[in-house]
């Protein structure tokens, strides 16, 4: 089996000139998985799926308020579904392993990309990688965890041909 991405996008993400968001989500998730403790997930015998929702700021604001108690939009939210012990047991027979959901906010994502002077696709890929790592149990609230997660993100993005998103002074 292979990794399946269930992608849904709001109209504001749709564009005839834009990228193939499903293809970008697949590549970003595979790159993140390859840089995780669970690289076998991408080619597991058991079906593995994650959901990516490309949404508007208002939907993300509502989700952020409901689940995190923060009544404002944020760039990406992750909702893990798999238990940590399931992530390492992908070669066992069993039902589809649902990693979880990632939700990106279009306005916040586009604004951050403009501020950074990078293409929207690069920033969206970074947020998809970031969200996938959260689904796999990574976090960035402690110093050691943040450094590890950023290093994994940087390596995953390099697999996609995307430059390091963290300025040198942040990673030094």
C-alpha cells in the first residue's frame, strides 16, 4: 500500500494557474515521513492516510478557538488521530491507519509568504511538512524538541528543493 492523501480545498485556494495542491501535499507528507522516526509509513503494508484541508482564515480561526482556546486564525493546525504505538506497527495487518488532519489557512499562509518574500507554494509545503511532523508526534514547545523538529523540516524541504525556511540566526 502507499500513503494516501485526502485533500479538500476551499475556492480561495483553487486557481487554474496555481499548483497541483494534491501533488504538493503528497510530496510534503512523504518528505516529512522520510525525515521522521517512521519512514516505513510511506510504503506500509497497511493503508496509511492523512487529510489535508486548504481552508480560509475564518474556518481555521473557529477551529483554533474551539480546540486551542485561541480566537484567531493561525497558519496551520494539526489533529493527530494515530496512537504512538500504531506508528511503528505499520507492517502488521489491520485497518487503515489514519494519521490525522492538517488544516491550512489561506490568508495567513499567503501573508506570511509575502512577509518572508517566498513563493506561497514553498510556505504551504513547509506548513504541510510541519503539520505532518505534528501528526507523527513531534512538537516544538521545548528547546530540544524545537531544534529537532526544525532540523527535520529543513531536511524534508530540501528533499523538495525548497531552501531552509529558518534564518541563519535562528538556527545558529
